[in-house]
C-alpha cells in the first residue's frame, strides 16, 4: 500500500541522514572539519559506515519495487540483504572493539535484528494496520515483541560483559553507569510489555 511505501521511505531517509551525521560528527573529531569524511573513511569503522550508507541508500531506492516481494525467493533475498546491512552496522560499532570480536559481531547482529523486528512490528501495528483490525493483529505483534525482547536482553548482556569484563566496572566506568540506566529502562519496557500482553490476551 501507499502508506507502507511512505513509512519505508521515511525510515530510509532517517537511516541515510543518521549515518551521514555519524560520519560528520566523527569527521569533526578526527579531521579538519565535519565535512572531512575522507579522514573518517580512512579508518576501519569509517569504511563500514560508508558501506552502510550506500546499502541504506540502495534499499531506499528499491522501495518502489517492493511489490516484487510477493515472490517467496525475493522475500528470502530481501531478508538476507537486510540482515547483511545490519551486520555492516555491527562491524562498525560495538562489535569492532572489546574481547572476542566474532562473538561480539554475532551478538550485535542479533541485537539489531531483534530491535528492528520489535520496532518494525510496533510501527506496523500503529501506522500500517487499519484501526479496525489492530486488535486482531495485536496478539501476533505481542508474540513477536516477547521473543524480540528476550533476544535483545541476552545479546545485550553478552556485549555488555565483553565491554566491561567485571562487576566493578559497572560503577567505575562511564559505559557501566550508562548501562545501569539502560537496564532500568529495559525493566520499565518489560513491565509495560507484560501488561500490554495481558491486556491483549484478556481482550
């Protein structure tokens, strides 16, 4: 539907702008100015960010051809390419640092896939699905959200332990303190999700 295309286009533009801002911010930090992308692309993370920018731009340009996803083979190809794009993001992020980078890459990809699936399902329910059909779709979205949160929590814990390495670092490092704040937010979201799932089941 047209609404689906509009939502996907907005998401693609946000991905392009967000990645561009990341490159500019890093360029301002290590280069001559925020326009010195060459300085950033000269680093390993910068090259991965550039590849991600190109991948998102290509995906955005392909949105008008989304009707081709009615073919099962192309749906599989699209899913693989989507996960590959998230893997590119992982290679330029947390997975590129810390101990056991291979495990970090796998955990980060799982984290991103779960987050994208969860947020995507919520956007689908809130914007794409007609108001009169939302309660019919909500139970399926609730199940997807539950599994997504579990994967988010486990993969996030694996990466957090890779970065911190000890319980003392939770309070002694800036990363650890922000992690505690994030865990508090996750707890609130989990409680909200449990309440929402109970409401959906009751309905």
